[in-house]
C-alpha cells in the first residue's frame, strides 16, 4: 500500500469508507452480518485506515467497527481510525459529548483523526475548535480535520486549530472536480494538508466508458481500479472507497499499486 507522509505521519493512500456500514441514517440490524464480514475482510486484506462518523447508521457504524477490531484481535495501534462530528453538535459542550459517545461506541481510548463532518450556517468555528483543541491536549483525539469545507472555511479552521489540520475530506473523482475548480486541492497540496476523496467511484457510466475500459485492460485491472489509481497518483490525495462486496474490497485495496503512465493520467484527467 502506498502512503502519504504528512506532518510526520504515514497515511494509507486508500482507506475503507464506512457510509452504509450498519445502515444509512439509521441502524439496520439486518445488515450487521454483511457489514461485519466486510470489515473483517478489510482487516484481513490489510486496510488500516477506517473512516466512519457519528451520523453513519446513527452511530451503529462505529459500534460495528469496534466489534470487528476486537473480534479479529487487531492491535489498536496498527490502525488509523477517523470519525466525524455532525454539524448539529458543534457547540463547545456538545463537541465533548459527541467525542465521548463515539469513543464509547468504538470502545477505544482515542481516535486518530476527528473531523467536522459538514460546515453549518452560523456555526461558531472558534468555539468548536476551542473544544477540539482540548480533545487533542487530553489525548482523546490525535489529529484534527474538516470535511466539505471551501477554501475560506479551511483557512479559518487552520487559524483556530492549535495543531495542523490533517485533511479536508471532499467529493473528488474523475467527473467531480468542484474542489479542484475552487482552489482547495491546490491549496492542500501547497500547505501539507491531505485531500481525502470520498465517493471516488460513484458515478454513472464508469464501467462502460471506453477509455477507462481500454486503460483498465492494459493494466489487467477494472475501470473502478483505474479511477482509484488516478486519485492515488496525485500528491497529497488519499481516498476512502466503500464496498461490502468482498471482491471489490480486495480490488480497491490493490488499486493503490497500479502505476499509470503520464499519458494515461492526462487522458483520464481530460476525460470529463
């Protein structure tokens, strides 16, 4: 697995996204068996970065991740766990409550990365970061980050954070370039901030696109793997595809090893 070294920490280029693990906005116990099998498989394959949130299945996603880690006897220190605080919980005292609840569901002493999931109109970002900074000092959180922040908000977050902002997690894929066009990607690359690409292969016609198919065939890969490899090759970009399909879990992990030529990268970049 390729890694990004940022602020002295090595982060896998491809992690395991957990949206829809355990349910959507609410828990769905019928999915527990499938979700746990997916998580166990991911751990066996070699994933070490798992990305969840307090809003995923209303916290049940966090519970399942903790359970899978315990049941596979995976050493906590070998993992990089990201979770997120919901926009309705950004007031000072609520930040501590949300973090404690996430840690309780995970049954872990700390999370490696804690993100503000979405910005909210009228939020008092300085107040939120006053609480987040204390969580870092108290050892409950190792690193701070944000998600879905535009460039102005990202710079504000940097000004309030007492430790470096590790990432801005945003939608980024071959056809989704909003955070390229608005300057966020370039700013991250110039300021030692990871851009974590979510929904990296969630777009129409991916599997039927002739150009993607041709490049995939040249690498004995799938079009999905090529779409991930296009992200992986970019500096300061990591990604967190999600799948409960056991074959796709393995293929997503292996996509990090695909070496695209400069010509292939340019062809893909111009595709949409």
